[in-house]
C-alpha cells in the first residue's frame, strides 16, 4: 500500500473512533462521507482476490454506518452503504452458501438467513435515500402493490437518470433478499415493487453499469414461472443486451442465463457452452470489473464441476 493510501485509512480510523465526540467538526465528517460515497476507484472492484476483499469489506461497511450516524441525510453515502451491503451479501455470503455441499445443509441455511438480513439492511439504507430524494415515496411504496398507480406510480415516473443507481440497488437488494427465501410470502407479494423500480431504471438508462440492469432481468425472467411473468424470450433478449453493453467483457450474463433458462430447459449442452464462454473472458481486460468477473468465473467452474446436480443425463455429455 502506498503512503497516501496508508494516510487515508489512518484518517478514516481516527475519524471513526472520534465519532462519539460531540465536538467533532461536522464539516470534516461530511467531507469524509462525501469522499467515501464518491467511490474508491478500483481498490475493491479491481482486485483479483475475493477473500482479501471479503475480509476487508466488513470494516468498510461499519465505517459507512458510523459516518451515517453523523450525516443521516447524506443520500450519496446512503447509496454507497446500501449497495455495499447488497454486494457483500451476494458475493461473500449467498454465493458461497449456494456452493456448499448437501451435507452442510444447516450451515447453508444459516448463511442464507444472514444474507437475507444483509440484503434487507442494505435496502433499508437505500429506501431512506429514495425518501430523501423523493419525499412521500416511502408511504406511497407501502400503499401501492406494484408502484404503477396513484402517488407511487407518479413519483416513479418523475424519477430521472440521476435516480438510476438508487433504483437499481434498491431493487437488487430487494430481489436478493427474496432469492434467499422463496417461501417468504410477504416478500413474494412485494416483488412487483422491485421489478417496477428496475423497469423504470431500464427506461431511463438501459446501458447503466455496462448492462447490469439487463443482468437483473435475465435472472428474473429466466427463473420466474411463466404464470408469474417469466419468459424465456425476454430472458434471452436481456442476455443479448447485457452482452452488448458489456462489450462481451462480463461473465455475469452467461452465468445468469445458464443457471436459469438452460437449467429450466434441461439443456446441458447450452449450459456448458455458456459457462465456458464466461470462463474464456479475460478478467484483466477490464480492471474495473476484475473482482466481479473473478467471482462469476469461480461460480462458473463450480457449476461445471457439479453439472450432474442440475441435469438428468442418460448418457455422459460429449466433451
């Protein structure tokens, strides 16, 4: 670590330890909060060591929360905190849980319970930010089943491009929580709200995040039953758009389509082809996306190694 970065982290630690001091200069806290909320470049996202990042993130999350106690209306910091909780829950709790062997069922369930709590914690911060940006949104959210009518629908329609990150991460954390517990009927009934938010983000800026919004819809349309709005055609459409906007540099769309549509169709050949394409991507070609690709490729390898857990094969699949 270079000297400027060491000094920066030392400054963060000093500030956090001093947060309980009422004499702390609010201006300093706000400036630090703004600096953290603006993102840390590729310090985390550009790393190729998931374990290192996974070990470091809890400290970052608690730093964000400590700062929010002093700057509770900093919407950028609320966004950074909420999205970080969602990413941590997905990459370092839910995904490892899904890859545990059947013999570790109890541990897997405990990890999924924790992932759900983390997703909802992140969603809480994001909803606070949404309310600050659009007063009345929280109350309208509770009243409108799908954000398509009355006040909620009007507020959603008024949102602009600057709201896209808030819409995306709120919906992503919402659906992430549901994905850990599909038997939560209350969460199931609220899914249309998350989908409406993501659909608004798609209309506003479909290319945001290199196609991340389309990634969401690959999983959504590919995994939901047709009777509830699922559609293989729509899932494949969003797959094509995700690959287009990521310029073929993201492994995530391939993994998403393989684990939903390919498994649902019991198309083992397509499953393996998609995952091999994910593994063929060079993580170093896009340094800013290195961590996400490393994690997606790790999952792709695991899926290939456990192919027979997802398919009923009469004969071995040809190499």
